[in-house]
C-alpha cells in the first residue's frame, strides 16, 4: 500500500473489537473501503483467554469461517473447552456451575494471540478477493485534520506512510492511543492490577496423567482475588492471575516470582492445590510474573460524528475481568459499531450516531457497575480487609 492511499474508514487496532468492526463494516456495506492497522506480535503471549459461550454465535454472524476455524483449532489443541466454573467466592467452599447448564454450551480457554490472529487472517483473506478491505502491520504515529478528512501517519516497517480517511475508529485497547491523541481522557473509577504467570508441568506420556481440570477456577483472597485456567496439555500449561489494588502491599510483593507464589500458597488453597498436585513450576522464560491494568475504565467521550471518529471495545469502555464480559462485549460492540458507521456514511438512517453510540455504551456501563457491586459485595468473609473495603466503597 502506497503513501497517500485513501479509505472511507481506518481502524486502529486489530484485536477482537477492531476485527469485528472491520468485518461488520464489510458485511453491511457493498461500497465502503476500510483499512485496519495493527502492530500485534502473534508470537507473544496475550492475557484475556476466556471466551464465553455466547460469543460463538457472534463470530458466526461476523463471518462463517470464524466458527469453523475455531472448531478446527479446538480439535488440534490450540484452544480448550471450558467445562464450567468453580468459584470459592462468598465462602471458602467452591461452588460449581457446569457448562451443561448454559444454554449456549461450553466456553473456551483460548490461546488468545492465536485467536486474534485468526480473526485478522479472515480480513487478509477477504482483502485478497476485494480491494475495499485491507490490513497492514503498522503503528499510528500521529494524525491531523485535513480539509474535512483525516491524514494519519503510520510507521510500517522502516517506512512512514500517510493515509487519508473520512472516518477514524479507535480499537487500540485500554490505552486508547487514537482518542488520547485527539485530547480525550481515560476515566478510571475502579483501578485494579492483574499479576499473571504461566505455570508449566512436566512432560507426560500418559494422557490420563497430569492436569485435566478444564474449569475456570475463581478464588477470593484477603489481598484480592485469583483465577486460573488450563491452556494446554502439551505440556500442561496453566495461567494464574492475581488481582489487587495498585496501592495494596500485595501489589509490590506480587511483582516478584517468590512474592506471587507466597500469596498464592497462603491465600488461594483451591488453585495452590492444583499447582502443587500437578508439579507445576512458574515459567521464568517469559519474564513472569507480569503486570497489567485490569480495572474498569472508559473514555470521557466515545464518539464525535462531526469530527468523524469513535471508539470501540476496551478503548471505549473496559471491564474488570470478574465480569467475564470484556471479550463478548468487544465483539458485540464491534458488530454494532460497524453496522452503525456503515449506515451513517451511506445515509441509510437518521444522522444521530453520537446519541446511539453513547446510549449503547452508557447502558453497558450501567449494567456492568450493578453486577460489579453485587459480586464484590458478596464476599463478606473478607469485609474488613483493605482490598475488599477498597473495591466495595
């Protein structure tokens, strides 16, 4: 793609939200052109591996090949079926909810980087048949308004290219790299940190041996809360994630290998037992434990149809992982945003995009906040602990 190329829509970020928006635009318009810019490295481990069962139907609506690819990857062991949840939350005794009780069936424990790459691969395949859609590996440098359009500079390899577009969509995740360049602010009402590590078990010759627990394990602790999922059986690989407040003493302790292990063993007996019984050791090759922001956040403004930009996915509103709704919301919002932008540009609906997008995200946020208060408030056994006072205040 040459410098100076022009598209109707440019999307910054090729995660689930950006890919879903791109596929939705393509699906709902026969003439609009769309470019997605992404700089993700598919070989780097990515957290965010839980895919709720209701997300499968959204993938099929976006492109039928997605659900087919997912089925093939499950069969080959790239992703694993999630058989349900075991939650030691309100009490120390784990309460189980099996996937058979969910009308949508099983969820998945994903190789998240592979899943994101699968969605991008669909876009690349479409681009080989239709020049209206394109994907490039690049990084947004800056942007400026140019005679009613946008001129954006993108770093592609060792080149800098200028691309022109009428509409910009920020799908860059929690950092909201596009929107913040436009002066928007990220509001973080409930700060939370996630410390995560991969644990690897010994090589096994007998499939019956080793870790076969395909549930999502969730466990409240005095200092915060944990979850863990089995990601692979070759070799057995399990992720353990600990959440706490940025100012909590456990946040400093969890940055160290031994510190995170000490908290796990002292405060999360359900998950610690799985780790011990299966001879897991923390994988030090990836620089674990790692830390990432995990609290709820949102942009002070998510859409401006006059300036012709909007945000989608975590760039617009991000959730505490306890909700387990981040992925499905990103896919769903991507689908609807793609539909609405196509309709807005083609003039097939009344020009009230700002109101519809703001209403959609406000409704999602309000529902999330109600659920968040309820679930954190259910942990009365630690109500006098610093973490639980903080998240319930």
